[in-house]
């Protein structure tokens, strides 16, 4: 990771991330994440880490929905009491 992102995003990077979150997409796909990362000045290595995390999160979200359906629960429910 670059020095700027070792302890978190810089102010400029946060501004770019906030803009994309508020104006572009609250649920970016991996391709959009790559574009946002490039716009924020992240290295290719940092972008790859983001993509891998995104893919893992997507897999777990889909697997949880599958499990919930198999248990007779709504697939998008946040808690048992919902």
C-alpha cells in the first residue's frame, strides 16, 4: 500500500469516495470499484485487494441468502426478528 493509504484514505480520496457513493452508485460492481480506485489514485495492487474483498463479500452475501431460503427465512432479512 502506498504511504497515503497505509493508515486510511487521504482527504482527497475520501472526497472521491463520498462523491461516488452519494452521486454515482451505493453498490458498485467490481468494474466500477476499479474505476473508482483509479480515480482515487490507488495502485494496481491496492485495486486488486479491493476486488478480491468485493468478490468475497458478494459470495458470502449470496451464500447467506441461499442458506436463509433453505431455512425458510426471507433471503434479505437483517436479523431473526425482522
